[in-house]
């Protein structure tokens, strides 16, 4: 199958899965992090319901530790789409100073992501979440193992009828490369953090961390070094490692990925081993 035909197939199946999930539930919401997968999901939603506005809100769980650039991008994207944007912060956790450095990746994720999402579901009464997890991601596979029979009955779309709320995974058949090819084809805007640029990084725990603010205290032997890096995934900045790269545009990223066997989630401390299982067990995924 040619690349254009493959993308057409992926787009069609994703739109079908999205529309089916919306039709089957009374109060759906789409998780929107402002990352590349979320940008693709928003683009698909706008296509699915054009010329009307998609009949559901965008839901953003803000841990207060996201990259500053993503906040403005998130707000502009929602405004351009004409969609309601619901932002949820665990204010209790924020008041207690919960963060990756003080509480560790797993506990930070449990409180500032899982608990915040549970609060959003309770407050707004959402009965379905449209999730941008891809088929090549562990967070999707873990979810899929728990609802394998249901996925088979729904043609791989990943709509869960047994969970509360239901989860729909329109990108169930997609890979990271598929996402970037679709971004190139559709000329979808994504945050500049995905593209290589000189950025001050600190090498810690085998990762290159861009120190956003003073909440990251430097060790005696640490000093930010300016290096050409980009991000393959965007999460809480202390938990998201940059990768050395010269890829400053989508074409260069696609060439780079051809020679990169590692999963993008290997650069996410929050997705490594224990932290990943903690997120799954506490209901975030």
C-alpha cells in the first residue's frame, strides 16, 4: 500500500472510531495535551464534523509542570477550533507542593494526573474519553490487554463499554512515523519544542533535561549546557528528556526516525518501568 493510501486508510478509520464513540455516549470529551498526537486528534475531529464544531469539549489535565510553550499553544489551538477547553488542576496537590523532585515521578503522576482526571470526570460527568494513545505505545497496549475482547468486537477502535468512563482510541492503528507523515501531509501545526534548536540542558539520570525554572535545583557538578536538541514527546518537563538532534523540520524528523529504533517514550522518565505501571494502576491510562 502506498504511503498516501495508508494515510487515507488511517484517517478514515480514525474518524469512524471517533464518530462511533461520540454517538455511543452522552457526554464525551477529548483529552488534549497540545502534543503532536493531540494535534492530530484535533485535526481529525474538525474534519469529522466540518463545517460544524465537534460536539464535545477538549479536556486538559494540567500538572503545573508542563513546558511553558505548550500552554499558549493549547489555548490558541482550542480558540481556532472554536471548541470549549476545560483545564483541570489538582489544586490540593498544587497547594501541597506536589512535584517530580519532591515526590518522585510515580507519586507526582498519581496525584497531579490520575487524581486530577478523576476529579474532572466527577465534576463534569464525562462518560467517555477520546484518547490519543497510539497502537505502538505501552499505555495503549496495557489498556488493550484489559479489554481485548471488546476491541475485537469494535474492529480495533478501542471503544470500551465495560469501563467507566468508556475510552476510545482513534489512533489505535497509528505509529509515531504515521503521525509525522500525516502532520506533513495535512500541514498540521505542532509546538516548536518538537524541532531541534539550541537549548540549555542538564544531564541527569541518563536524560537531557531542559531546566525551565528554579524548581529544579542544580547539583554541585551540574551546569546547563547549550546543545541542539528536540523532544519526541511532551510531558512534565522534569520527566521528559530531550534528544540530540539537528532535525528542524518535519521532513528531517521523518529521516531521523528511520534510523531511531528506540521508542519515543524511552525519553519519558514518567513512562519507565515502575512509574508507567503506577499510572496504569491508578487509572490515568
